[in-house]
């Protein structure tokens, strides 16, 4: 996943918000992660896939263009692009700098 920040502490001196555009390539996903210090609001601009969420990543929500998604602070999640084209999402957070914790993948 690539992310292009447009509003952040580093770029604009913001003190309370962050805004970015993220692109997830076809048949790809972000890492499994959570944000320690912020909530996230996501808007799906284009593409189809799912948001996998929950401590055990046991819930899946189908997502597509026009969908709004709320991710609470410390909620483990992973956006997944199931389509053949790029998925583009806009992500807003209530912090100028996010703190991300990666979740290791365990294999049985």
C-alpha cells in the first residue's frame, strides 16, 4: 500500500488532524495493524474489497466506492483489495502524527 499524506504535522504544521490518500494495488492488502493514538475515518474512492477487523481479524466488511468506514483507536484492521484495479481510499485521523503497531501473522 502506498500513502500520500496531504495534511500532517510535517507537511502543514497541523496539530490535531491528518489526511492522506492511500492506494492498494490489485489483489493486495495493507499490513495487519492498529493505531495506538487515533481513530480513523476512511472513504473509498474507487475499487472493491473488504476491511478485515477485530482482535483476531475475524470480521469482514465488504467495501466499495462511496463507502465510509470508522476504525476505532487500537482496533486491529487490514484493508484488502480483492479487485483487478487499484483501490483508492482517503484516510482522516484525529492526530497530526499516527503511531502504528504492526500485528504479526501467525501460521499454524
